[in-house]
């Protein structure tokens, strides 16, 4: 099916895929803003909170920002599953820095602090701890992250930390029990959806990457995709692929509004 669809539309690759190199990503306003702010956060060794609705492009922006860092001067520690508990977070950080995590929590915590400091001071590489799905972190885990920044009598931090999650994370930071952590956050950015114009540009960008230089989605189709997706990239991708399939099935050379309505009905069907 995919091969026939590619041949029908003259694609050299499947459009709207997730396997794009950072340099091939669509740079709409919120993506560019997130990348720039993350770069500042890393350079300043601060804690950053990046939030957005599901499919807003948070992880994509973080990936693009990290890809721009000098690998000889930064060590990326990516933690995709925050449900491992306080000990699990410390364990993964120590292991990522090449050490064998100690068994007892009382010794694991200072080992983690030392490992982060050694990576920065002795090896000359800034550790960048990225915690995805950070809205799932509990209070104890969030407090443990703050404690890791207590280095050199609270004057500097040897590492940068990015907490990436859904909007509930931003709201939880305002709770009184997390006031100490909230005061340490140097970056807060809530990623908004794309505008209607950006959604149209996004569609054209991905079609071009797939090997087509001419317009493929009609203006009405693009407007309907934006309205239904609310401008969130992941939803745009899903709708665009389904609209391409509908147009292919109807033997249409252009993805028009009727094909897109069929895609919307398919995607939103219960």
C-alpha cells in the first residue's frame, strides 16, 4: 500500500514520517523558540521546564536543540521513563556517566552529585539531564532533582536539566510544597500550536521533503487539517497521511477538501 501510494504521488520517501534528521525539521515559531530557549538553559546550567499538549512537538524541539550541542562539551542523559522512582533516576544518571551505581540510597545520592560534578569539572563536559514525560514525576522525585543542584554551597550547578511534559507539570510547579524547586527554574516555555499559516507551510515542507515541489494539498484541505488538528504537529501528520490515502483511493492527483473530510471521519471515529 505504502509503495503504491508513493508511486502514485511521485514521492521519493514516505511523507510526514518521524525519522527526520534535525536539520530537516519544520521550523515554525514555537519550535524555533523552544530550541533557542533550551540552548540558553543548557549554556547557563539551569533547570528548564518545557510543556505543551500531547503532540505539540516538545520532544522534537528538544531533540533538535540537543543535536546542535557540541558532543565534545556535553553529555546527554535521556530519561524517557520517570516512573522508576527517586532511586531509579539517580541510578540511571550514574550509569549513564559510566560508573557503577551504589546499592544504598544514602550513598547513591552523593555518588550522583559527585558524578555530575566530575563530568563537568574534570572531563570538561556539561551533563544535560533530560526527563521526558516529566508530568508523571512525583513530589519526591522533583525534590530530588532540586537537591542535585545543591552543589558548591548553592552557587553553581554542574549540569543542566530539562523537564519535558504536559501542561499539568507547569501547574504542579506552583504548588507550595515545590516552592524551592520552582524558584530554581531558569526557563519556562509552553509550546503553543502552529497557526493556520504555519500548518500550511508545514504541509508544504513535508511534501517537498518527500520529493514533490508542486502544491499537493488544496487550500481548503489545509484549512480543514488545521482546524481539526488545532495546529498540533502530530495530529497534522496523522490527518495528512489519512488524507493522502483517501485521495489515492479516489484516484485524485490533489488532496482536496472531500478527501480530507474522509480522513477526518476516519481519524475521529470512535
